[in-house]
C-alpha cells in the first residue's frame, strides 16, 4: 500500500510540475523579457556645484533643464563632445 501511495504522489507531482511549467513558460520566454538598453545620450540639467567633465564616452549630452555652472566651478567639455539643447534651455556660467 505504501508503494502505491508513493507512486500516486509522484505521478500527481509530475502532473503539477508539468502544468506549472506550461503555465509559466510564456511568461518566462526570452521574447517576453525586455531588457532596456542604456540610452544613447546623457541628459543634463540643473546646477553644477563641483568640477565636472562631460566626456566623449557619454556624448551626446542633451540639456533638458537649464544648466548653471556655479562660481569657482569648472565645467570641462572634452573635444568632440556634442551638446544639444532642448527648446528654451540654456547653459549659464556665473
């Protein structure tokens, strides 16, 4: 009797695991997983309060809010870096 109960339990477990796999497979398939690529640009805006460098590796920079470089602070823009401005946004150096 014990052996037949064990076989029955194993069989039910297999049915359960098969059903679970069939239900979850579409949710876990590679086509449903979305991986966000890093943006191909860097958004900048707001005050720059410490020395900062905009690098070619993070270019282009898109100014999405006014940028203000505080007095005594240096903003270095490496050669070749592209800086784009959204409408009505500006770079102000104090």
